C-alpha cells in the first residue's frame, strides 16, 4: 500500500478534469485535478495518520498516512501563528518578485540567509512557481504566494495547496471576497489567506492581516483591534531607489523590523539597491547586497529561542517588550540611547543579555534578583535586552 507521511504530498495521475473525494474515519477532503505539461494530476496533503480511501474511475483505492517528520502547515491561533502540531511559528520573511532565469541563484542565496519565508508573485507560467515552491520546501522555507487577480486561482490552488509550506496573499480588488472564498473552497490544506492593504481585514474569510506599515508602532493597535496575527508585508526597502519607500537607510530598515517584531507582528524585509547584481534583490535580483539581511541573523537566533506563549506586554510603555511575565523578557530600545533599564522581577537567578542589534554582538551576564534588576547599557542606539529566568 502507498505510504505518505502526515502533511506530505500524494500525487496521482488522472485521465482529465476530475474531482476526487478523500475519506478518513475522522476527516475528509475534496480535491480537483489540474493540467501539467500534457497530463492531469491530483495532489493531496493528508492531515491525519491512518488509512485514507478514495475512488478513481469508480475503482476504490487507499493509502496509509504515516507519522510526520515535520511540524506541518501554519495555522492562526488568536493573534499568534502556530504550526499544525501546535508549536509556535515566528517567520522571518523577505520579498523576491523575480523571474525564472534568476531563480536558481536567488534560491541558493535564500538557503544561506537568515530568512525562512519568502514572498513570491504569481508568474505567467505556473509550472515555474510550482518548481520554486518545491525548491523552498527542500530547504524548509515557506512561500507566500501573492495573487494579483483571479485569472489563475483554480489551477493555482489545485496545483499548490498540497504543499505544506504555502500561504496565500491576495491583492485587493472588487471581487476580493469571492476570490478568498474560492481559495477556501478549493484548498483542502486550509492554508492561511490574507489580502494586502485591504480596508476590511477583520472579515472572517481572511485568516490574518497583511499590511503595509511604515510606523511600526501601529502594530499594537492592529493586534488589539482585529485580534488576528499581523504580518507587515511592506515596511519599506533598504536601498537607493528613487522613492521614499525604496531608499531607507540600513539602520532604519533594521529598526523597523525589530520594532514591529517586538510589538508582536511578523515584519518582512525588503531591499532595493538599483546597482545590485541583476537589479534590486526584491525586484528579482540574484542575492541581497545590503547589510540588513546579514544583521538579521541575530534576530533569527532570538526568534528561534522564543519561549512558548510570549506576548507583548504594557508594563514598559516607553519601549516595546515581549514577555512571559516572571520568566522571559525581550525589549527593543531602537533609536534611544538609554544608559540603563530597570525591570521588576520575581526573586531568582536570571541570564541577562544586552544585544547590540546593529553590530551583532551579545554581552551576557548572570544576575541574582530579589525584587528588581537594573541592566547597564552602552548608551548607544539599536540595543535590545533579553532576560531569561534560570532558577
């Protein structure tokens, strides 16, 4: 019997346009076929272990879904994102809207970068996008598919929805609701669906917000008002472009990403150096040439070690702070040059790290606390403080 691991991919060749019902004792899904180079395929991502049944041309078939070696697709959980296995998900995203000719080099650059998620725009040839998603899956990276209109929606979803690393982002148009509902109907993998810069992100058919935002302080109000995960998919671009949004200094770009992240959002990186190799990175260049992509490695390390349940807190109103109160704190000080910061903490022993975000350095100490802790700082910009309780 055919075996497919949970959240893996079953691919079947069929005789033409067909719909296939997949049945499990505790779940079910309907999937439609799509054309692929002179043949027709059906793809399905099983969500539960055990035996699945289906029919092709009135003939019964089955396969076994085995234990997963991955954590599965991403799901919304209140204002957070989580993997299907329940683990927290903190993506670090970049934008790359390029062509097939540059993809191989760009993919190698992505695999060597601190990013684990990339925004891709739907091209004219869907087979190209299919290969890009497969390449990203092979290096454990997610793909946000930006859909400009409804020309390709049925084939696009039928082709890609069985990949666990996919999410959808719609460009807003008059038929936004019908497109989002069409995706939800066709997508048996139940992937995330958002709309870039929509005026009504609170509607139930969108799983999260995808917003352009230059002032990242606005993240806090968005999380409070909509009670959904917030993805800032465009906060500007590090570069030397001809517009304000494409000519940010590296310091400004880096601080926007840190500010939004510590306020509880997921902020996408962008780069627009017009003299970069084969053009700007986010416009489809071969590799990032700016400094921010490298300096984000420290943030990647921090995100990978965030404890479960971390949330923004209002205890320190002059600086954004993520915390699990009493055991973990991450505070970003941005352009301020504070000489020190004081935290009210339960008695215990703590590991204290002063993170120089710009210079990518860490000063680590261990402190015994009775009721408060004052952390000495170098008095320079772009500092962060990370505190972990050890006893």
